[in-house]
C-alpha cells in the first residue's frame, strides 16, 4: 500500500487532484488535514499562530496518521492533503514509514495562486496566502515537484500517477 501526501500553497489544486486520482482507484481514501485540525473548535489556531498553533498542527498530523494507518490496514490507498513544513514532513515519514509514503509538492506560480484564490471561497487573507506560498517554495522535503500552472487538473493527476502509480 502507498500513501501520497500532496502539499502546496492554498489554491495549488490539492483537493481537486486528489479527487480525480481517488476516483480512478479501487479503494482510496482522501484525508484533508485542515478538516482534522478544524475538529479543534475552541480555541482553534492556525499553524502560524504561535506555540498553540504549532501544537495543533502537529496534533492534526498525528491524528491524520492514525486514520491513514487504519485505512491502510483495511487495504485502502491514502492521499493526504496538507501544507507541509520540514517538521510535519518528518512526522509523516516516521509515522507512515511502513506505507512507503511519497510527498508531492504542487507549486504553480504565485500569480496563478492569486488568480485561483480569487475564485475560491474566502478563507485566507492575501498576506497569509503569500506567506504560505513562500513557505512552500522554500520547502525541500518533497520527493517530486510539479509546476501545474498551465496544466489541467486531469493532466496533473495523470502526471502524478505516472510518477508514483499508487
């Protein structure tokens, strides 16, 4: 079994591409770490909001790994969606080491990210989008990077499947 972790800034296409890939598989689960982290309602902190935010971020990764390992045990392939840091990438690799985890960075241009975020429901401020884009551009803990600026989601999904064939 294999786990793919899709990382990239908001608007990179993680959710869209994961849905396309999962529908092509016999048994595949998609875990969005944002949904896991939003289980903490009070006080909910973004990962960049001090020690409490970092602690919630790591707790979200730990809980995601527990869920992923349960899916793997039952024969499902798993796609995890998260905006990784060096610390969270190490945590995924450690807690999912039996599953041959692969990390793929989706990184369109910043201009494309801004364009995509205009058509999405407002969630993050432009400064937060820029911060996360710069963080992902500097991130080196991936196995493969794809610039999907000019690719349709289906083409990006096919490219991902060619590299990792989960």
